[in-house]
C-alpha cells in the first residue's frame, strides 16, 4: 500500500497512523531483520535492533527524503544502529591475516541459483572470523562501499578491501572443501 500513497501523505500518516506503520513494518521487517542478523549474528539482538530501527524511522520520518525505497532507508537505520551497538560494546572485531589472498576477482555467487547452494554459502559465511564475515556482509549483501565500511568500523579502507578479499577466498575454499570432502 505505501508505494501507492503520495510521498507527503505517506510521511504524515507514518507519524501517527498505526495501521500504516503496521503495514510498512509487515512489508519490510524481513529485510531489516536479515540485515541486523548478518551484522550481529545474534537473533535476540537482531530483533531488538530491528524494532529500534522501525521506531526511529517512524519518529524521524521527516528526515526521509524519498531518494531510496522506504525499506532501504529503514534498513540503513538498522545497520547504523547495529554498527553503533558493536562500537559501544567495544566488541573486538578480529580480522584475519593468515589467509593467502588470491589475485583477480572471485565470482562467488555466479552459480548459486539453487537453494542448496545458497545454504552452502550461508554455512561458509558462518565459518568466517567475525571481522571478515561483517565486512563481506556489509559489502556484498548491504551494498556498502569500502570507504563507508572503513569509516563506520574505524579502520583503513585498505583493511576493508583486504578482509573482503580474504573472506571471498576463504568462502571459496570452504565451498570447495565441502564439495569434495
């Protein structure tokens, strides 16, 4: 429904109309929750920050400029809240430096059109060290560029790129081992 509403009307109704808020929530919560879970890797925290993101979005709907889809804007709020949470908790994100990086591009998702392949990739992602998993998820799944990742995680852009390359290579290695193992 909210795609059909006039932009100004949507912003006005999202402030006060619980029915419209519920509709937006029902339409967007899976995407927002998935993003939170990929970053935090904890279902309880993911739920909490998903809800916080919706509350924040509805309260600050005036700052929504309509440049992105509403679901993407809410998702960005959630991602920022999750990253802020990691910083506040001073979670030590351990980056791996003991994997050999390969040159060239790895097209990880080229052949992952079946759900079994997607499950294998999820399994491989969960085997990564937290820092590599986080950067891989932010870059590939949340479509953040390395400069933004570096700024949000307070690391160098080169570190983000290196961890991403290591993550791709490790995933490739895990998938190859699982396939032949």
